[in-house]
């Protein structure tokens, strides 16, 4: 409820049938709450932005390694894509 100065609506969160079939038990809803709390600077147990950055870097290196069949240097990957290491 947002009061008189903002739109207000009461609803029950729902997900598409294909998503409901995954038995996620509402986890994405709670993940979104943690994400917003993190952005607002509130303390959460969710991963910090830096942790997310490095998980993406490692995934990108793994994908590149699979595509090329070569060992990928994280430092070179960041340098070649002009991405400063955090």
C-alpha cells in the first residue's frame, strides 16, 4: 500500500505456468527483494556486485575456452575486452 500520493494495488504474486512447474517456491521473488535492498545499500545476504562481476568473468572465460579449445588468461580476457579488473 502506497497511500494517497502514489498508485496502490494489492495483488498475489504469480508466475507463468512453466515457471510454477519448476517448484522454485517463490525464490525469484525473494531474490528480487534482496537485489533491490542491495541497490539501496541495505545489508543483505545476497552476493555483492563484485562477486557477481567475477562469476560473470569466469563464465565468459569458460565459454571462450570451450569455443577456442584453449586455456584463457583472465587478465588477458579483461585487457582484450577493455574491462578493468575490480
